[in-house]
C-alpha cells in the first residue's frame, strides 16, 4: 500500500509543479498587484474600479455577449448532438472530427477569415447581391463579435453535451417511448435532465472565455466595441498600469466565480428534481 501511495506521489509531482508554476504563483502575483498601488501600499481601489462607468459598461457588454453566445451555443448544440448520437460509431466519430477540425487552425487566421466574410464588400454580401438581394454590413458590430465567439467556442459546448447524451442508457429512452412518450416529452423529461452535467461543463467552458475574448472584439469589432478583456489588456500593455489591470482581472474573476456558484447550485437542484 505504501509503495502504491509513493508511486502516486511521484506521478503527481509534475502536475503539482505545473499547477504551482503556471496557476498558483501567477495568481498570487496578480492578487498582490491588485491590492496594492504603484508605491506598494494596500488599496482596494483597483478592484473597485470595475464600477467606474467605462469599466462597468464594458463588463455589461461582455456579459451580454457571453450570455448570448452561451444561449445560442446551447440551442445549436442539442439538435446537433441528438443527430450525431443516432449515427453509427464510425460516422459519429467522423462528424465530431469535422466539428473540432477548425480548432486546429490559428485563432487569428479564423478571425481574419470571418472579417473578410462579414465585411460590406465581403464574400457574404457578394453572394447576397448576386442573388438580387440588398446587401448589409454587420462588420464592427456586436453581431459580428458574437458570430466570432460562437464559432470559436461552439465545439466546447457540443463535446461535453455529446458525452453526457451518449452516456444515457438507451433502454430508458426506449421504455419512455414504449409508454407513449412523444419526442418532446422524452427530451425534456429524460435526455435534458440527465445531460445537465455535460451542459453545465459546456456553459462553463463557453461563458467564461466569451467574456474576455478581447482579440475577437479587436478584429471583428474594429476596436470600436470593448469587452472587459480589452480594458484589462490596455491597462497592462498601453497604460502599463499593472495594478489597475490586475484589479480589474480579480474583480472579473470574482464575478465569474459568483456566477458559476449560482449555476452549480441550480444544476444540483435540477438533478435532485430529475431523480
């Protein structure tokens, strides 16, 4: 038993070093900057700066983008997951590979491609005008930012939901159908409640990064629309005010942790009701 424990300790060593070096220590440094001014004196003004009008406006806009992106990803994920889950293993695996294939491309290149597609003289408007329809310009708008964010993080919603759906016992679904349950009833009473763990994982992996996708806002928003991530980037890179940038980062982290806490509690209540 002692040998097994020692072996586990040795194997976990690299993970502990990685967690300390790339998570714990950087987090401590950020918190240190957040609660101090440029002279090193203690202050909470950097964290409370999130309530300044400009920063609060960026936070609200980030929240709107994140919620909108998450909702759209959920609405698109379930029909796709249900369709893929009905395919044979080889075909479903192929479909998942196609889904995650764009993730292997460079993030900036994908955003530049979407910029070309969505611009007033882009590919989308060329096709629309060729069909005799008046074109439209959605570049540098919240819609273009949402499209970019959804395109980037949609696979992160599909994969955990897919894992949760295929783990549902097929006999349970078949029994419900034998008892006369319609497709909608089967989904809302069985599939959806039992897939909530995967859904919560997907929400976490989509909602959190969507709030801070400052590169997406820079490219598809034309620098005119700012997420809270853009404000933080400017404080670190342009203003060189690491204290304020760290304070806004900590405030955003606290906000996200509170949001995720409510989400987890709601998930636990729904799981209890489902069982």
